[in-house]
């Protein structure tokens, strides 16, 4: 049990620190957005609490849930600083069900991120994938950043859309229609990197389209870029 508690404490610290990257790269406003991390070897995850300012986040406030999004009794600290007894002061993010669904159905995923970053969300509002017209996109995403279906918050619908869209894609990012980007990674840090890169390419490709039609990259070259970056250079 002590090893589990040590692991949870470590993931809490990492997830808390990674939220600062979302604000540093201006991917979120107010209390929107969230990072989660899987607890290795256990059907547990850690996620940001709902409605708490980024400036007020601490590792102790990160919420531990099972992979159905239910807070784990006795492992969470409420805003009063006491360990909960079944009724914690803080609730997990409203996007917890989506994160949990991804972890249940994609065992290789160790981190999930959701933002409403401006340019990526603008593409999502149009329901349009971001075409792979940059070598950086070939490296990081292995093709276009796809669009997932429209889904409402509150059940597994968003998670289902994420999984169905990404299971046959190289991309670690999906633009959920009329909502915004979700990204995945082998770790929470990799998922945050994918969120940062998703916004960067969304902005660049948008600007490029204001100047004219971006030039496509041949699919064989995209595959070569992706293979080199993922298996040689990027590792």
C-alpha cells in the first residue's frame, strides 16, 4: 500500500506541475482545461479538480478516481485540507468521464489533456481536420489532425468519440467537433506536448491559408518523416 501511495503522490505532483504548462503556452483560460495521468499498474487516474484556479492548484488537490471517474474513498484531500470520508469538498473535472473512457479502452495511454486553445478550437468549430502541410506535423502527428464527432459532456460520449477517432490514426490529437482538442500520450507529459504542438500547427496552418492554399506533402514523405522522428530522432 505504501508503494501505491508513493506512486499516487508522484503522479499528483507531475499532473499538478503540468497544468502550469497549459497556462504558460496560453492553451487555457480561467479554470477550463485539464490534465490527467494514469497510475501505473492500477486501474486509477489522477485529474485536476473542477472549478479551481490554476494559481491555486497543489498536488494534494489533484483528485484520484477509478477508471470510471469515481473518486477513490480515502485518497482525496478536500479544500479544508482533510482526507475525504466519501464526500470530498472537491469534485474531479467535468471531463473526467472522457479521460476515464480513454484509459479503459486504450491501455497504452498514460496521459490525457483537454484544452480550448484558440486556433485548434477554431478548427473544431468548423468541424475540419488540420491538413498535414508541415514537416513538423509529419513528425509529430503522422498525418492530419482528425475531427471527432459532436458529443455532450456528462457521459462516455466524448470518450467514445476520442477512442473511435484515434484508434486508426497516428495522431495523438483529436479535434472534438464544436468543442476543442483532446490529446493523448504514453505519459501525461507527452500528452501535454501534443496539446502544445496541436495549437502551434493549428495557428500556422490557419495563417498559411490566409496567404493562399498550403502545399500538400506526399503521403510517402509524411510516413518517412513520422517513422524517422518517432523511432530515431524524436526518441
